[in-house]
C-alpha cells in the first residue's frame, strides 16, 4: 500500500466521522481532534475503522501520533511498511 | 384490548408528525417492537409498542400531526377475553412505577418498500425526508441492508447540498442552517427555558483526583482491540449509576407538583451533534450493566444519535442526565436540569493540576464534577454526600 493510498483512506474515514467537513482540504498540520472537533468516541471510531481498512491496530499509547494528518500518515505508513517487510 | 397512544418523546414535545406505520392491521406485535416512525424536532424517531398482541385497527393515517397521548391504534390482546379486559396504556406511562421493559439497544428497523422507479428500496423515514426536501432518491447510495437507502443517507445528501465553507484553520461553519437544525434549536430552547423557569437549581462542585482511574484505563486498554477499549466517559457513567442507589432523591421525575423516585436507573447521556444541537437519550438500567457492556451501549448510542437514529424510549426515559465535556472542553460546567428530571451531573475535562498528596506537591489529573439538583426534591447536604460518593468511585476504580 502506498503512502498516498493510506492518506486517501485516512481522509475517507475522517470524513465518516466528520461528514460536514470538506476533508479533501484538511491542512497537513492541523490538529485533527481540535480542528475537526472529534471527541473520544469519534476518535475511537476512527481507530476502529483504520484497523479494519488498513489492518493496523493503533495502541492507546500511540494515539498522540495521530494528532495531525501528516503525523498520522507517517505513522500509519511506517506501520504498514513494517508489516510488508516481514 | 389496548389502545396505543402517541408517546411523549421529551419534556418539550407536544405533538409529532406520524411519518409511517411499520405495522398493519392484522399483524402481530410484541412488546418492544417498533410500530411507527414519528418526525419531531429532534428528527425521525422510531416509536415502540409495549404490548403483545395483534393490531386490530389504525386510527390515524400517516402524514397527520398527532398530539402526545392521542389514540393511534387498537391492539387486540392474544388471550381470548374471559371477561372485560382492563384498558392499559400502551406508551410508557408517565409515572416511574410503570417504566417499560428495558429495550435492548438495536439497529434501526427498516420496512423495505417497493423500489421507486427501479431504484433501490428506501426506508419510510428516508422517503419522507426526500419528499420533504425535494431530493431524488435515484442519485443516493444506500447504506442500509442490501443497499437500501436509509434516513441518514438522504440527510447526508441533503446536507452536502448546503454550502459548507471549509476553513482548515478554524472550526467549519455551514453557510445555510438546515431546517432540522433550527427545529432542534427550538426544542432545546423550549426545554431549557422551562427548566430555568420552573426548577429551583442548586449547585455543588468537587475536584476529583482521577489519576488512578486514568492509569487503570490505560493499563486495561493496552491489551485490548480498539472495539473493546473503554473511554473515561464510561467510568463517569458507571460511577454515577452505581451511586444513585443510595440517593433516590436524585433519580426520578418531578411532575404534577411532586417528586416521584424511579425504581430504575436510566442515565441520559448528553451527546453533542455535529450539525449543532444536543440530545440526551438514555442508557437503560445503567446500574445493571458491566463496564464493558456500558461502554458498548454508550458507543452504540452516540453513533446512532449522530446518525439521527434513536428510539422513543431512549428520549423519554432518562431518570438523570450526565453531561461530560470530554477531553477537549473546559474545566467545569454548570449544567441545566432537563425536566422532568431532578438532577444532572457535569464533568469537566480531566487536566493536569498541581495537587497535594500525602503532604507533598505533585502533579495529578483532576476532573471537576458539578451537580445541579432540584431543590424541590433534595437539599444541599444530601447533594454533597451524593457527589462525594460519585467522587469516591472515580478516585478508586474498582475492578469490574
């Protein structure tokens, strides 16, 4: 899976949590939870969706790595890349 | 033989529009079945029947506005009448002594209808919404069973048509406020105005050290898949529900000039809606649920509320409400009691604060709890004991 594909999936799933937002134009460094007003349940739903679509389980200790769109894509790409190398 | 009446779906509701019957004369019903869809200011709500029997006749056709309490259908009981049968109210009666059987939290029921001009089937609520807003169902993707179009699909399509200005650096605002948001605002205004006019509120606050609880949650969640993880809000729910048993004057309804405690504990959860507005539907028998089941019920309820799908009994039944500001908000809230309830618990965002533990200054995670209560039903002394009981449960997480 490429980095762009991961980013696309992430944007889609964020769109499911925050449907009224134009997710294609989210700034890379915007703080996702604050800018998009996502609460703990919304964020948990995002983590669940990412686990389903990317087969990547984000442990609670790593939630902070998903603070921004850029950070989230980096984190998920690294995890996905690591899985492919095995 | 019984008569099914329009249930009350909230303190501010006087009437609803009957969108569609989901059961027809001759069909059998059992207690808890969804019998019709009613449109209110809070959206399309599925209403349940609380009797088992067969629908004998429908008294009000779809499309009519029906006042709360009006007779809607006649239901014949299954057993043959040996003599005259007492007429029992079908909708959840207003008195707490006769609260309905706990309704399992379940997905919305669809009555798939014949495809419109070859398009996919659509639920009655979806068709009603589409007709009202002039939306062509043919262009909509359905997310329901077998690709059926459900209410939330049509609502999403309609909202997408409204211009939404996306400002990445600032919270997004809709350029046009949809009808449903305005109606929601009116409903909240009516309820809150009534609350402030009629209920003599008193307030108590307490700073709770939740460091141990948050640490316990982190440890517990570390080995769990995302679907099984527990959020802090569930701990608040559990602490509140568990404490109410000893403090019945905070759990029930004040109506007709007097307070009646409820023998069941249904905690209303205030859920903020993304398009603006607030609803606080109930988690039934919250005191009887394990922490895992409480979390599952909470997540399911929040998701359904945000998708616009909740049940009549969830709106009408809360015996107390919890409003939590989650991790994004502010330190504390002075909450407003939702009539006819007599109390509401507010919880601020847990935040790091300098604190004194065993005589030494240290950093702890503090959550500000606030209790607003109806002075007609309780006094500050009991309120303080109640709040302390909740705080104690939050300070020392008990293993489930």
